[in-house]
C-alpha cells in the first residue's frame, strides 16, 4: 500500500470533533474513571494529545526536515501533561482542536511534494525513520488514544453488565 | 457502584454523533478496510448497531417488562445485518442516529422508576438478568464497537508506521 498524505490527514482532522462528540457531554463520573492505579482518565488522555501537538509531531517533523538523519530527534517527557491538572474537559477539547488545526496548516506548508515523504530522520531509540512513517504514526497514535478512552469509560461498567461480561471483550481482557 | 440510568443514557446518546464525527468524512479506503477475513468494516459495524436497535435492546427490554423471568428472551440473528449491503456510510449513520433517538425516547417512557431497574428476565444462555444489566450492556456494547472501528481503521497502517509499530498497542496485538 502506498502512503497517502490526504488520507492520513483525514484521520488527524477527525480526532478533535470525535473526542468532543464522545466525551464533551459526559458526566464527571465518566470523565474521572480510570482503568486502574497509574492509568489515565479521559481528560489526561486529551492533555497527552495536546502535549504531543506541542512537543512531538510537528517539532519532530521540522527537526527531520532540517537535520535529516545526521542527529537523532531530541527527547521529550512523555508524562509532562500529568503536571497540568487545571482546566475542564471542555477547555482541553477546545485547546486540542485549536492546536491540531494549526498543526495541520503547518503540515500542509511543510510537506508539498511526494518526495519529502521519503526523507529520513534518526529516532533516538530505533534509528532511521521516514517522514511518511512519522505521519502514519501520528494518525495511529490518535486512534490508539480514542480506543483507550473507550476502554477506560467501559471499564466503569465491568460489574454493571452482570453475566453479559463474558460477551464484552472491551471489559473482559 | 449504583447503576444510574441518566449516566448510561449519556453513553447511548453520544454514540451516533461520535461515529458521525469519526467516520462520516473518511475516504472509501478507510471505510472498506478490515482486520482480516471474516471481520467487519466500519459500515458493517454501524449496520450491526442499527440491527441491535431493531431486534435486540428495546425488544428485549419490552419482553422482560412483560414476561419477567417466566420465559427466556427470543433468539435473534446476530449476523443478519451482513445481508444488507446497500446504502452509503452516511445513510447508515443517519439511520442509526434516528433509530437510536426513537429508542431512547421509548426507554424514557418504559422506565420511570428505580424499582424497574431491578426487574428480572431470563437470558437464553446465562439465565437470570436484571433490567439494569441489560441497559449497562447496551451502553458497553456501543463502546465495544467504537473501539472496534478504531482498531479496524488503525490496522490499515500496520506497516505504514514503520518501526513505531512496537510502541502502538492498537496494531501490535
């Protein structure tokens, strides 16, 4: 399969509105539940997505376009968003929508040819990576976290479903 | 935890708009991909949700309220939606939104007291179940299928993410 930037951007474009539809009207009880100790609630997942927009995807793309595979991407703190306890879920959803929109505009400006998708950078852990792999990962990372929120919320009803539990893979892992 | 009908309905209310936001603007390539032979694409999952609205949740609730645990719920065909190959994803999303809305109105009319949540019915496979367990299952069933669509779509990029694959649980199962 050939990587297609337009298709990857469709995934990146839908995530803010999907999350808004999904959790924007849920009660606090759904938004504060977690899968277990040390795991993230829905709001923390959205904060993590915002942090990725700030320090991961576009900064790494810029670094790759500038440095190629001459030096590895700088490291970043994957958990820094957990220090940010402030703000409501609605504020987080709005912040995510805005920064994602800006980043997609930046992406459109940075990548203007098919050839750029094949450019190589150096990942600190697993070496050579391509622009198109970074962009596909950005999209799949969104999907991972939509699935995570779905799972976190479902977990709250693990016992409530009674004997149906055995039919429901999402809470029966 | 005490089962709360209002909270369960919040989950049931969000699903049509979440799915619309999620897949309503995606290209055919995303909508036709599957996890493997014999698995469902996004459209088939939505058809399954529509079928559940028609033959499963509200019909079972009505049956339970009428028959109690004197006889088991009638069986239904879990795969009948696969015969319905017609119509676009947008038509399916609209049909799901409409039937879910009607069913939530019916639910509001059928369940008017807390005591009704404790009423018992007879599941053909695992025996006695309560109204509140049926309703919790309806909500978790939605979440299961949102997670499924997320996974189906992500699977399309299994190779595209390159070495990042090992970090992405959703495609690395």
